[in-house]
C-alpha cells in the first residue's frame, strides 16, 4: 500500500490515464477524488472501485472500507467557479489533497492551422491550459499551508517536438511543461514537488476524441504498433510520487519502443 492515507485529486478520471491512475491509486490505499464531465462514467468508476476496496485480496492487508477510497465529482475544468467550488466542498476525508494530477486534456483535429477549426483551438486552450491553471490555483494554497504536496501535470512529447497538425495542441502542452518548471521555482522551500509527465503515443480515447469520434481512423493510429497503455502511464506516475521525499522528478518523457524521431522535413523545389 504505497499511498496509504494520501488524498489524490485526479482530473479527467473517466477514461484513459486518469481512470488508470484512479484504479491504481485506490488499490495502493489512496483516497481518490476523481473528476470528469461524464457523470455516468464517474458512477461506473465509483461502483468498480467500491467493489475493489471491499475486496481484501485485491486491496492488500488494510483496505479502506467499501466506497471510502473514491469520491467522484462531475466537473468541467474549464469552469473556474465550478473548480473552486469542487475543491472547497470536498468532504473532510478528501479535503487535504496531497497529490494533484492535472490530467484532463485533449487534442482536437489534425489539420494544418490554416484549415483548423477555431472552436477546437479554443477548447484545447481552455481545457489544457486554463483547466490546469484553475485546478492548480485552487489546490496549491492548501499544499503550501500544509507544507506538503505533489503536483503531476500531463504534458506530452507534442510539447517538445513539433509535427504537422500538432499546432495548438503541442503549444498547449509546451505551456504545461514550462508551467510545471516555473511552479518548481515558485514552491522552492515549501516541501512541494512538481512533476511533468511527457508521454508519446498511448492507446486511450485520445485519438477517438481528436478525430471527432471516427473509430476507424482512431484505430488506425495504433495499427501495427505496440503503443503505451494507460496502465504504463499510471505506473510511471506512481513511481514519480513514491520517490523519497528529497527527490523531485522534474520531467519524465516516455515513448513506445516502436516510436522514435524522424529527420527534419525539407521542401525541395523542382528545377
Ligand atoms: P482520454 O481521452 O482517454 O481521457 C481524457 C480525460 O480528460 C477524460 O477523462 C475526459 O473526461 C477528461 N476531460 C476532457 N475534457 C475535460 C474537461 N473540460 N473537464 C474535465 N475533464 C475533461 O485521453 P488520455 O487519457 O490519453 O489523455 C489524458 C492526458 O494525457 C491529456 O492531457 C492528454 O493530452 C495527455 N496525453 C495523452 C497521450 C496519448 O497518446 N494518449 C500522450 C501524451 C499526453 P470527460 O470527457 O468525461 O470530461
Ligand atoms: C499525445 C501524443 O504524439 O499524439 O500527446 O501528440 S501525440
């Protein structure tokens, strides 16, 4: 039970990395406050994890009583007031957040920017940038007051390496990485750790969302490749948050073995 008695606040826990973190962290003894917009998914997560925390074999020797490991909050991280309210109204047992995982995020579209939908760009900026700002600003003061905490932000390789069609998405992730590093500078001396996670290709609902629900195109993204899994990312985050207190993992970049870098692209005129 590596996270016994720790409270973890996870945004975007209805799918992918966030859901895998919720499952793994409850298994490791944490109290998890799990957010997302889809209420039925949150309900399903609560049912699944309540059953889990009740199962002594799966939960280790000191499982939390049934249902006590998970608290779900329907929340759109783009709504600043809703974020503040959600944090302020956490039940007492979940109120002292020790680990914040700013995971909620999305890519929308793959067009070059001259053909990109501005509404998609706005939603990415509001979710991936403003959502992270709102959740961090709501939770960090409590960490400072308690002189204890760890913030894990989900950036991406797309924040460091450009690719065609990555335009606004990659730029939002570059924000997440630089914000993470700048937060480290701000919290020096406050016993708070900050970690930026920068994954490459991982199979979740990410591509389905990016391709506006086109399942065939989303499946094709992962064809013939063994991508990272949500469980791989959850395990990496668990590793980062369970290092000894004097160790801060600043950045963690990971990719499938079957993914790497290409050469610079050069446009050549025909002569
Ligand atoms: P998924 O699409 O599987 O999950 C995304 C989660 O974010 C969902 O739970 C979704 O919940 C939530 N979310 C989206 N918008 C909002 C919102 N406005 N408010 C609250 N929750 C929201 O994607 P992944 O698990 O793959 O992605 C998680 C993070 O990891 C993202 O930030 C993504 O950019 C990043 N990432 C993903 C990679 C990949 O290849 N999969 C690689 C690198 C980084 P709901 O719809 O219910 O609100
Ligand atoms: C998701 C990884 O390479 O599809 O952030 O942008 S990538």
